[in-house]
C-alpha cells in the first residue's frame, strides 16, 4: 500500500484467510466507493472482519477497482458475485492481467467421498 495514511481510508478490499486447521479458506471481498451501497472498509475494519470469521492467518491482496469475485457455474458460465467499480461506474470491471484462481470440487462430490 502507499503511505501510512492509506490504512485509515475506506477502499474496496480483497483478502484471503485460512483457519488454524488449514481446512477452511475464506475469499473476502468488500465492495466500496459506492454511496448508499458500500463505502469500503479500512485495513483495521478488514482485520476485524477476518478475526470475526475465526481465521488464523490472512493476506490483504488488493483493493480498488480490481476487487472482483467471479465464479464459474456447473456449465462453466462466469458470474460476477460482487459490485466492482471502475472509473466511478458501479459494476464496471477493471481490465487486469492477473488473478487468483481456485478450483474446488462441488459439495456434492465431496459429500460422496
């Protein structure tokens, strides 16, 4: 992040966290910069959210316009689950060249094992 004053500013945030057993992973997305919807959170507020989830370790990834959560459904159709903001336009996604990709088996498959 930039200078130390960034810690006190409200931003959209992206973080990952894991519990002590290593069996639960959280992808934490906080929308922001959208009046009457979500202003964002400070780093301290993000820390509180992570602690309240019960996470043992966490990593603040990025924020701002790149904060986007996308999933592929069972037909590989992509769906945006949050409200990203780019150029002050809600739901507009920022074109970025990197991402964090996670593949997980569907719950039905896991329950059969």
